C-alpha cells in the first residue's frame, strides 16, 4: 500500500476498454491534484486440477497477463501526461478486497463501467457496486453513452440533492470538481407525490407551495457552499419528477454526475441506494458516489 504522506488516485485495471478510460480519467484527476496515479490489477487464479509445476505455470501466466494490462494502461496515460508519476501494482486475490484495501490511502478510486468478466447485458460489475458502497473515498464509475465509450470532456457537473447528509457531502465534492474543471455546477432536486418519509401527499396539495418549500430546502443546503466558493457558477433545478429519470435526462449533456450513496428514502442497512445504482448502470457520463463522512 502507498504511504499516507503522498496523495494517491487509484484506478482499477482489468484489460477492458472501459478500464483504460478509467485510467485516463484517474490520470487527469491525479495531474490536477499533483497526486500519484496508482494502477492496480487484481487477478484470481481458479483452483486448477493440477499440481506442482503446472500450477506455477498457470499462476505465472495470469500474472504475466496482468502486468501486460498494466503496461498498456500506463502507456496510454503517459502518452497524454508524460510527467505524471505512476505506480503499477499487480496482486493475486479478490478485486473487491484488494481495491478496498488500496482505497484506504487513496483520494479517489476510478473504475470502468464493466470489465472482461461481465456477462452480456451486465453494464456495471459487482466490483464497482461493492466499492461504491464501502470504499472510504469517493468512487467514480467512468462511462460514456455506451459502457465502453470514452466519457464526455465537456458539460456541467451535476449533483443530486435531497437535503440528506449524504447529499451534503456529495455537494462539497461536486463543488470542488466543478471548480477544478472550470465549469458550472447544476444542483438537481426532485419532488413528487411521495414525501421523504414515504407517505402520500394529500389530494389537495398545492404544487406551487410544495415547489417553493423544496426550493427553500435546497437553497439552505447550498448557502454555505455558495459562500465558500463565490466564483463558482451554480444553477439550481428543482423539478417535479423522479430522481433517476431527472438526473439521467439532465446528465445527457453533463461531464459528471455526483450523488450520495443513499438519500432520505434509504432503508437502514442499504449501503447503496436505488438512485445511485441506477445511475451507475444507465448514465451517459461518469458517476461519482460519495459516502457520508468519507475523505475527499
């Protein structure tokens, strides 16, 4: 693991096209922050029905392939950021366990939207979901319109807000990303017939009154961040609708969507909410999941 004195941005590598995009995304972040880019490839050798020399040969083959994938990712990164400090890590073991361990000393983990081990139609792997739910730093799943497409290079940074502590931490991260990218922050908040506690609104509710109250809620959440980042252009979108649909629609022209791991409607023990998971699968741009209280 890296020393705690150096800033580290982590990228998981598995030989897929989406992992190469994740490596380049992580490299851009590392370059902006003056951090080390740490490329990690975790491989597991299936238990062979062999022994002795044959087992060693199989293990050596897996390691050689892993090192080849890392070299490919490093070459792609250095072609764009030739002076970036890069460390390559090849480890045998569970990808989730190893990346979680590595993330303890990282500022960010970037992953592709799916790896070589994914089944057809499985657009985001279990590794990404597990890390987004448990990693002690923000996790970004890098994707474009299609899973293997490069991520968009322009557009605003979107952040989903609902007044919860999760979305407040996501808001802080989104502000810093929008500033670093010299772009606009769009704060998106939705409301509908269901209240945050899960009950239905009365039939005679006034949508204008509800919308005004929801605007006040979000403005209160935004106020300290507007004060902290007075030069950051911020747009507020309070929309009657569903969070996932609204964020996907607004995210069609964005370069990053930032959300908390779960919001006001999350059940106890649900470490990654339905909105976060749906965005990881369907978004047309990278999605950053920021858990409450984690390092940023």
